[in-house]
C-alpha cells in the first residue's frame, strides 16, 4: 500500500503513522502540495482497507498522562511559559494527526472533503513548527513536559462516523481553542511576550477556518441524513459525554466559524446533567 506514491489514503497513512514530528510535517506538506498539483488519486475504497488507529505515529516523549494530572502553569515564569508553549505544541501535533486521519479514514466522500482536511493538516504542521521554534527559543523542546491524549481519544471514539467526528472534534474540542486563545494572549501580553502572541494570532486566524470547515461538513452530513444540525450536535455531545465549553466563549470567532447566535447562547448556559436531555 505504501509504495503507491499517488494513492491518497496510502500517503495519508504514511504521514499519520510517522513517529518523528519533522518527518510527519514534511510528509504532510508534500502530500498537500501533490494534491494541489493534481498528482494524487483517490483510490477505490475497496482497494485500501481502513485500519484502526489506536495510536498514530508519535515520538516516545512526551509522556502521556491523564488530562486531570497535567499541571497548568501560568506564563509568569520562564518554565511556566515553556509549559504553556508545550501544551499548545502538543495540541497542534495532535491536530496534524486528526486532519490526516480524516483524509485516510473516511471513504467515498467528495474530493472537496479530502482537499479541505489535507489543507488543515498542512496548516497544523505549520503551526506546530511555529510553536516548536518558540519553545526552542525558551530552552525547551517538544517532549520535555507531560501531555495527555484527550484529542486523539475522541478521534478513536468517532472513527466509525464522519458526522460524529465533525461534530465532536472540530466543533467541540477544536472550538475550545477559539475560546482559550484570547485569555492566553492577554496573559502573555502582561509579561511582554510579543513573539508568542504573534504566533497565536496566526493560529487563531487559521483555527477559525478549521472549525468552519468542520461546521460545513457536519451540516453537509446532517443534510444527507435528514437531521437538524444543532439538535443533533447537542445530542452527540450528550451521547459521547463531550466536554461543555468553559466560559467565556469567543462569540465573535464562533460566529465566524459557523455557530449560530442561538447555539452559542445555549452553550453559554449550564451543561445538562448526565441523562438529562438538552433543550435546543
């Protein structure tokens, strides 16, 4: 499978399973460039079986621990700032894998779907490089702090259904980054770290587009199944016990990414108790 250099799914698999971050980023960039140049074909789904991916390719470090055990550090000290950068780098590294998995896993979809997620993968690789440079400038490297695998765990849970994947990864987990970034920028501004702020401005701009793509495809899949998107979203959040977004929400960014004002108002409310249906 991996010897066919024009095969979309084989190339996405190769990048997805590469354990070296620099190689993963390079494979991803070349794949997107080749796609844009028309050198990549989408093979018949029956010719390339979909393999389960409990763990994508990743380096031995960072050590992965429970998300509740990851220490949150404020950027007031050099090590605290490095820990924050490391957490962002880990998110971006996982985001590369998440986008590649969309291109690899979900078959028989419009070419635009693959084009969108290959572009996202390439942009996430760019983000990872930017944050890694900042981390290196602070005297640390990716792998120097523990991290968790919450993003990938949700990818595993939604591996069988692109509708659930679009709802719960871009529209839940990645949308949380839209909310978290402005407070992080404010804290970095207090300590005068303008270089990192410039990087986060780029990431926030691009991530609005990534969440918007997730929103677009979520609504596309809902339309194909005759489902009302916003009620379906809340139902999936309850079914998969997805995390309710912490406040304050970045209302402007969420509106740009496709959330409706009514939906945002509902998410700003109280998370329903387990087993309790959410009111639309």
